[in-house]
């Protein structure tokens, strides 16, 4: 069994892996170029090690270890953070700050 890598830049809330149980319809498919979302939100969770669960919007995604393109996280992106915070509160009843996250997701 091999290990795959997907790189992400997200506007998201970072939570412990076990914070939310039923996220299947929100989970992004790390093997596909297409971004999976539900009601405007995407979840990326660490099913291998249980270290994190991100809820938010994917700004940039790179699969198969190709690396990320240059990504502009400008002022317009930061204005969207408040809207995401309201959406996350509405969908999951979580009130936490939305931040810009860049990370490698191993799966």
C-alpha cells in the first residue's frame, strides 16, 4: 500500500480530528483534481493519524505531489473569512476563527 500526497491552501477552521463525526458529504477526494464540497464547505481530515480536521473552503489544491501554484491570499480572501465563519457556525455550530492554512495531506 502506497502513500499519496495532496497539498492544500484553505480558508478554514482547524479542529481536533474527533471534533465532528459525520463529515462524509463534506470530505474532499484527495485523489481527484475536482474539489468536493457540500453547502459551500469542504472538510479535509487526517484519517491516517487523526491529527486534524479542517472545515472551510479550498483556495488551491495540488494532487500527486505536483506542488502548489503561486496562490494569492489577498484582502478579498480575508473578507471572505467572516462569511465562512458564519457558514461554519450555521452548519456545524462551531464558533472559531477562520485562518489561511497551507499543508500537505498524506493519505
